[in-house]
C-alpha cells in the first residue's frame, strides 16, 4: 500500500488506473465466489457456467492485480493477454449463468406441478376411503353446516334413501328439549373449535316423510359433534350411536333395583347381593351398619369388609345355606359383630348369593360386661347385696358381704337387709328407703351394721335401682356397703388435731398464710393484728398484692426465701418489714415451709409471720439510749470545757481588751498630748481592731447563751421607724466607703411594736453588715419593713451583690459556717452572725428565711410578732428530759394559706415547718423527718399521684393529710389519714391534725398555748421552681 501511494504521488500511476484496478480485482473475486456456488449445482449448464466464471475471475486478478501489489509477477505482455482473455470470457460466463438460472426455474416448476397432482390423487383416494368408511360404519354420520342442516349423510336406520334428508335441519327430527341442547352444543363447537358429547331423542313421527312409514318410532342417540373446517361457513361432523336398546335395559334395571330397594330397605338386617364376592346391590341397613353409602359399597369385594369367625372367611365355596358369625369394620374404625346367613340364588341366568347380616354387637358386649361384672362382684372388697326393692330381701351377695356379716353366703341370702342394721340406723326403716328411691335413682347413707356375733361397725351405703325382677314383679336394687371404721377413726384424729391447731392459732398473735403455687394466690388463715383493716382486707390475695405490702428494700430478700422454699427447703427470714393498717411498717419474722404433692413437686408454701416490731424498737431504743448516754457524756464534757473557755474568754480576753481599747481612746482624745498624723492612724487601727475583736467575743458569748437557754429578752414598746433609721445611720459611713446607696422604708401601718430593741438592732446590724460586705462598690442595699397580718411584721434586707449559689443556701444560719473558707478568702468574718441572728429571731418568736440568685443579689427576711410571745424557756441542745413536740411539715404554694395554717398549728403547740414546691418538700422530709405531712396537692405538678408516691417513699411511717383536695388518689387511700378542703375552716384542720398525728409511746397530745398564733418555732425554706420563680 505504501508503494501504491508513492506511485500515485510520484505520478507513475494515475488515480484513474488505480480505481480501475480496484474495480476489476473486486469483480474478479466476486466471480470466483459465484463460480463456487455454480460448481455445486447438478443442473444442466451449472458446472460449465461455474468453470467460466472461475476463469473470468482469475483473469481479472491476473490483469489488474499487479497494479495494486508492490511486486510484479509476469511481464506486461502476459498481463495484457490476460486482459484480452478476460473481456472475451466475461460475456460467455454471463450467458452460461443466465442459461443455468433459467433451467433451474423450469425444473422447480415441474416438480411443484408433480407434487400438486400427487396430492390431488391422494386426496381423492382419501375421500373415497372416507366415503367407504362412512357408508359402512355402524354409527350414523352426518356433515352439517352452522345452521345445523345436513350436508352429507351415510345412512339412517329404517330409512332406505338417506338423500331425502339432505338439506334438512337436524333439530327438526328432535324433541323440543333435545333440539335446544343440540343448538347450544353446535354453537359451542363452532365458537371454540372443539367437540361436544350429548344424548339426543328423535321425536315420535319425525321421519314420516321418508319412504318407510315404520321409521317413525322414537329412538335415543348418543351424539358426538366435532368441528371440521374453518374455511367458508364451516362444517361440523355429527356421529350418532343408537342407544335406544341400552336405555330400555337401563330403565328395566332401575325398576328392578327400585323394587329390590323397596323390599330390602324394609328389613332391619343388612342384605348384600354379590357375585363371585363382588357386591352388586345392597340395602340401606347394610350401608348404615358400616357407616358408608350404597354407592360406595357397590363394586367392592365383600371379603374386604367382612371377616368371618369361622374357617371359611366368606362362605363362597358353600353351595347351600351358610350360617356363621363375623366382624365388619366400621368407617370410623370400630368393629361391628354380625350374624351371617348366605343363600345362593339365580337371576336372569346369573348365579348370585344373598348374604343377610344381623348386628349382634350389643349382645356380645352384654355377655362380656356380664362376665366382667361377675368377676368384679366376686372379687370386690366392698360388700355387695342384690335386693328385692319391695321389702329389701337379699337375693344374692358377694363373698365380701358374707364375711363382713360373719355369715355364710347361703345364710345371708333370703334375709332382709334391715335385719343386719343396728337399731337407730338410717336404713332401719325400709319404707323411707323406698320413698327416697321413688324420686331418685340412687341414695347414699351412713349407717351401722351388726355382725353375727353382735358387734357393730360403721358402713357407707350406696343403694341404686338396677331393673325389674320378673319373678317378684318388683324392682331390683344393688346395695354396696363399705366398712368405714378406719376412716371414722382417722376423722376423729384429724378433728382432734384440727381442734388443737385452731386453739393454737386463736391464742397466738402470729399471722398464718398459705401460698397456692398453682393459682399464685395467698390465703390468710389469720392476719397479724396490726395488719387487719377496718375495711376487712379479704383472706385471699394474689402474690403480687402481697408483695406490694412488703417494704421495697425487703422484697428481694423475701423473693430469695420464696425461691428457696419453691426448691423444697424451709427458710426463716428475720427483719422483714410489711405495711401495717395505719400506713407504717411492721418488723416481722417470716418462716416458710414447702408442701409437696404425691409426685414430690412443691405445690404450696405454708408460712407464718411473727410481729417483732417491739423487739426491733427495743433494739433501736437500746442503741439510741447508748448513743444518748455517749452524747450526754460528751455533752457534759463539752459543756464543762465550754464553760471554762467562756469564763476565760469573759475574764482573760475582755479585761485586757477593754484596757487596750481604753488606752487607744485616751491616746486618740489628745489628753496625753498631740499625736502625729502617722501615729494617729496607728491608734485608729487599734481602736477598730479592738472593737471588732470585742464584737466577735460578744457574738460567741451570745450564741452560747442562746444554746444554753439563758438569753434574756427585755420587751419594750419601740418606735420601729426610729429604730430602723438609727441602725441605718450607724452603718451609713461603712456603706459610704464603698459608695453603696443605703435606704430604708418602714410601713406606716406598723407603728410601735413590743419586743427587745437591742436584740432587733443586733439582727438588723448582722443583716446590713453582711449586705454591705458582699455588695460591690456603687451597689444598693435596701431595708423594707412591712406588716403581714394582725400578728406579724417582716423586715427584709435586700442587696444587689454577688448572690449565693443554690447548693450553698442550706449552709447558711449554721454556726461557724462560711461560704468562702480558707486563709485566702476575699471576705472576712467568723460565720457567727447569721447563726446568732437565727437563734435570736426564734427566741423572739419569729422565723428567718432568705432568697438569693447567684450574680443578682440576696434578700434576707426576719418575721417577728408585733407582741411578745408567751414565755417559752429555751432548753440547751441535747438536754435529756425534753418532752416530744410533734413536728408538722406544712406544704403549700399559697403564701397566705400557708401562713394561716402555720399560725393555727403552732398555736396548738406543734413544731411547724413550711415549704413551697415539690423538691423542697422531698428535701425537707429527708433532712428532718416529720410526724405529720400536711400537703396541698395543687403544688405537686401535673402528675400528683406520682409525686405523692415519691413523697410517701421518702416519708416512711409519717402520717399524711391532704389539705386542699376533695378525695385521696385511689391507689394511696390507705396511706392518707384525712382529706380536707381549704374552705372547711380552722377547727376542721385542727381536729384532723390532732386525729392524724401519730403519738410515740408515753407521749401526750400537745396542749394549746395561752396566746394563739405566737408560739411557733418555724423555719421557712426558700425554694426555686423550674421556671425560676421564688417561693416565699
């Protein structure tokens, strides 16, 4: 190819020459391929044409091939000669090719014509053969069109010339019913192209038009219809078989069978007609005998159904009459015993047998039961008598009856049954027995029988009617007498044991219960006295209900004990707690013992519960007493050391400190000479430090007095406005140093109050100094004094200082407790101020509380009475002999309602603590358990029932009173002692609290104070609700 391109580029070969060479070479190759096909043709001119085409192709390649190839083969003269020969061979090759193709087409046409002629001849032969078959066929065959008209017909019975029927419709010869069936079948055949089979009846007189007048008899045909052709209108072939004789025979056979069925169905025995063991006919009685239908039995072999008890299974080889017993297999599987009778008969020259079968199953079962009853009668351990129902005469008895009476069987038969009954027995009066049997088939009674030697023994009698005595004309009775001497002795022993057991149970205070493991129910024979409720908790409860009465912390231990008992071991558990009727907890000792059934399985657990609450309380009291003694010894030692310390502080510290302060004041006055400014600053520092130290010593001494109950209060009528103004003025310089604005505001409605002004001033100073200390420069400190009601007023010191974290609020008002401890603390102080303030306010009959938000400031409150409370001595902490003061925890989000209830309960001598909010209530219950919880459900959130569950879980045995509700939740009614509404009045609240308050042993109800509303020692807890709002 590269050479060819170079030849074109250099001009040695022109493009026209190259194109001519390509065309000629391609033509030569095509001629070679066509030549190959023609060489294979066997027709004339095929092979010569192929040879010439091959030669022309080779010449074309030899002629123009050198132009396309890079090398030359042969000379130019030879190539030119090849070209000349090519032009001469091509026309000849084309002529031969055309001749070959023409001869091929002629030969194929000839073969096609020969095939058509051969097929026509075969078709004619087939038609002739089919016509011959149709004419000689026993069946009547007709070709019909879609309209049902006869196109062709082989022959018709009783019609000499069938051609007279051509063109007539087939259904014209049929009855109306058969014609409708034929039309429907023919239409289905033409629609589906399939076939149909039907029975047709030619109507009487249909063929009267034929030349044979006798051909009008009615006939039945079995017709088969098939589709023949889809061309044109289409045709169908109808092949009819005359079944008139068969129908007549079937009709005769049905009549014979109906006559046989009518006769045989009237018989009670089963009848079978069979030939060579093949069942030809049977009656309904035989079909019912084996639970099958007659159609199921006809055609089956009799030997497959019947098994004879003799050596000849079916009796088929016995030419005469045959009698035997046998067994039939019922369809549902049970066996039917029959008596078999066979006899040979002849019917229409056919030898057959008739077998008659009678059901004797009941007779055989009766004989078998009779043998079994006789065996039982003879070997029974109980005494059995057969009696005459009229007078009780014994007709028969078993050996056990004779032995029980101490007589022989012959001596017993013929006597009356009442002769063997002791005087006073239930069956001694035979007329009563007859009267009872007149209304019931059997009676049961216990009586006493007498032996031949005169001894008696208790028996249990069963008397039943068994039938009529044909000899006496009366009913027969069977009497079964069982000796129950051993049972009576066992019953007496069981009754004596049960009586002893009842006595033990009634005298003990233990709870007795039985746990049925199959039903999972617990039945209480006796409840613990402390668990009995006025509502009468039933003696039966489920195991789950019982588990709920066990303390949550003890349920796992009880479950382990129960599991051990289920495994078959007894167990004893000490120190379980169960719920008492008053809502508290009982300490019990629980013993569980498993009970097994005959198979050895544990089916029940019997348990007892012993109340050991007093024992546990004694143990706790003993431990508490030991702790109290230890605390008393430590307290006495601490008191002694504290007294020595205070005496030393009072004398050893205050005396020299007063001297230092006095000399410093003398130096500062200038009476001993003028001081330089630097020295004057030193003296001023000495004065301030001395006064500060003296104040600390005084606070310590005052706190000690309060705790020892020796703090003295001097009540005076005081102008509250002047007192607050004075305190603020005294501390104004301290506030000015930090540029803090100090303002105060006193409600004019307060006027004058009666209390100790010095102690109030001390409280106010402590609040104000704290506020100034923790307020940054430029802040604000405010004093608000407002009246609460007719009995109390409230002083609030508010600042915008650093505030107090929520977790640190509970650490305030505690002696020596500081929120900023350590040597590097930012704020100086001893931690005594707020603790002393709280004790002073409580001693004055008031309460303290605070509200604070970290980073925003704090508000310290002191609530005090307008008049002095009744004298109540303050006892030292830990002092023995202090009477029990009932502790009431009062919860409500309504400040006014909380204040009224607090004053009312405090006036009754209760120690009242008030809280607001659910979290504060639970924290108060845990920190200082109360005797009584007064709860307002409104403040418990949306799910009050769940909140009450949490409170009760934390409250332990504390009594519950719902204040502000209409009813207790259904699941907590047993824990709630009372329910009150806000509008029920103060007396109702007072009475409910007194009745619900659980009193400890040896204590009494608190006596009301002489002056109401002024004897409370209250701690108000500040709380924060989830939305950030503060409680009062």
